C-alpha cells in the first residue's frame, strides 16, 4: 500500500483516479469471490480419508467449493448425518433399515470407490502367497484352526513348508468398517460364524489380540512371527505385508489387486438400476476373477435435510470425482468404480439434482 501511495505522488491526477478505480474494482471482485465461496462439511469412514482429502483439495482448486471432512469412523458418519450436523457422511458399513427409519428424510448411499480387506501374515520362511478358502479362514477366526501346519492349510498349500507354530491371531480392537466387511464375508461362507459372532462393526472375537486401527493391526503383525490378521489392502501395500490369495465362488484363487477388486463390483452391476438401493454387499461375489472380500465405500446424502442447493453442489462434486478423480484414486491405491456402475449411479445423481436452477 505504501508503494502505491508513493507512486501516486508522482503521477498526475488522471492516473491516480484510474489507479483508484482499478483498486476498487479489484477489491470488489475479491469480496464477490469470498461471498461466492462455498463450504460443505462431512464426516465418517477412515478408509477413504486419504482419497477424499486428495479429491477435496483438487476440487477446491478447480472450483469455488471447499469441502471439509473429518475422519471419525463409519459409525460417527452415520450418527452425524442422522443428527444433521454435517452435509454428508461417509461409511464402509451400509446403514441398517432401523438406522434409516430414524432419518427424517431419505438417505442416499452413493458408492464412491472400492475397497478390499486383505488377510496378511508374518511367516519369514514362506516366499509365495498362501492360499486359503472361506471355511478355513472362518475356522481360524473361530479358533478351530490354531497351528500353521494344520491339515486344512497344508492341503491348500502343498508346496509350502508351513511351520508347526501357533497362529497368533490379530483383530481390530475398535469398531470399524474393516471388521464389518470381513465379518460379512465370514458370515457368507460359514454357518458357524453367521450363527456365532455374525456381522458387525464391533465383533466379539472368540480369540486373538486387538490392535487399534489398521495401523495398529499392521504393527502387531509385523512385530510377531506367526501372526495372522486383516487390514485394508492399502495398508498391506504400504507396510509391504504379504496377502492371502482366497478361493472365490467360481473356484479360483484371487488376490486383492485392482482387477480382482473391480471384478467383484462388475459382477453385481447388472442388478443395479438408477432407482436401486445401492447398499449392495460385494463379498463372495460370483465373478470368475472376483476378490471375495471387497466392498463399496459410500457417501451418505440426505437431500431433504440439506436442501436443493447443497445437494446440487455435492452431486456436481461426485460427477467430477467419477470423471476426473480416477487417476488420483489409482495413485493412492484405491480402485475406481467400474464404468457400468458409474453410469447407474450417475443416473441417480441426475434425479437427485433435479432440473437446473432458473
């Protein structure tokens, strides 16, 4: 400002008036920009937090919309949407019918990306990925299979030199979407699991030790030879942990890689329509290449609760994410929705957005 004033002393009055007009116009534009700035708030699942952070930052740079997101867990996201304290929630666990009945409006489950739960272990003498089936995995978590050289494991891994050591089971100590996805899978492949611990964010594990968060479980597994547990696949990659190849419904062993994760979603896409309830389980999917412990992660949107303007803003963001956010998702280790699924969800977004404003 001092430089501007000094220059004003040296210029003629006409130049001064022009400078003042330009400055006034600039201030006006800045004020208008601030007035147009939009803030949206969300909270929920920890799994998509790295992806959402990247998306929201990129989107803010391309638009005038800032989106603030708190990573507080799927349960917290559901509670805050129901309480109308955020504009959207995020969850890896679909809301139950009872939870939806508490809502004052209709809460939409809009898939944003795909995630998978990896089973991992610490066996230094094993160089090739272990193979397991659903019933064997369930029996390990039920405490029925307790040693690495159990006949059921040896039958699935005839060429592996499995040690005669205890399986040191590690599970989540806190409620989580990761636990829900795994317990959903175990319930689909084991009657004993379905009738016992069952599905849930907070599982009553029959055996094992707990770790808090994916980071805690990964740390426990890395620290103990003979350990076995489950984490989001992104965390397995980040910690360079081996992952189990799981026998899927088609009779093929599948790994938690991008193609196999996307194949699980593709196998159910034909059953979806724009009017569908997108609370669809992808575990134990029927595709030939499908990885069986796969799930959507959802954004929760209550159009009646936040109004038409914010609904349109979130719809616009999701359209951008499906079109321009795929590269960022892949860079971070997430798997974008298959094109056919995007088409069906996008049609639902068109219905939610309604006609363009006059």
